[in-house]
C-alpha cells in the first residue's frame, strides 16, 4: 500500500521544490514530474512528488487527511 499526500508547489530549486501541505512546508524531490510549476498541486510519497493532481482533487484529499488525523487525535503533521 502506498500513502501519498497532496501539496502545493511554492517554489522550485532545480530538482527539488518547497511544498505546502496545508500549512506544513517540506522540501521534496520533483525530478519525477514533467513540467512542474509553482502553484500546481502534486502527490508526494516518501519525499518524492510522484504525480500532478488538479486543485479540486488535492483540496478534497487534504480535507480527508485532516479528518483521518482528527479521528486519530493526531495533528496533520503527524501523518506527513
């Protein structure tokens, strides 16, 4: 099973990018993504952006992750 979290690209530096996961910012590798752009959403697994995702789907998935974290009495940062 693969767990992947959607996030928004804030800036790009070579093959890495700063990604915003609903307020939690982390640097990830974007070398697997074709034509990454600031402002676009990606799915991230194990520190790698693995797929582009549209904003609507990304925001829906983020809400689902927040619900899961809340049900488990966790902060969203605990599941990232």
